[in-house]
C-alpha cells in the first residue's frame, strides 16, 4: 500500500504554492526546508499524506508500507534492486530506501 509521498526540489515555497493551487493540497511548514502535505480525500475524508522537502535535485518518491522492513529489503535486493538507505528509526517511523532495477527510489515504511 502506498502510504506516503515526498516531492523534492530546490525551493519549498514555489512547490508548496504549485501543489496547493493546482490540487488543493494543504501544505503546513514544519521547519526550514520541510512541509507536511495533506491531500483531500473522498467524501470529506483525509487523503494521502506526504511532504515537500528542499533538495538540490527535483524528484518524487513514493512511500510503500511494509509489514516486515528487513524482509522487504532482502526481497528488493534479491529482485535486482539495491538498498539506498538502510533501516532508520527517525523517532516516529522506521523506514529505509531502495532503488529498483531502473534506479527509481522508493521509501519503505515499517507498518
């Protein structure tokens, strides 16, 4: 299940304004270079949550929720991918990042 997304780019302000204006996303600053995003859902429910983050290069990253992070990392490597960031507990979630065989970056989030 996709549980999170990250939009990265060199300037937070223009990205926040773009996604807020075009899609009606609610963007809340959470400190320098980082904002949380709430997307509208159906029937007034909350949609997918994500973040807009300042980074040198533009990119989009999907966050996929997994039941067993260590097992998912092992499966990713066995299937021809590579670990870009090992399992990391940042205080509110444990996550890792992998690259698929084409080099696309995915964030894996421990359920």
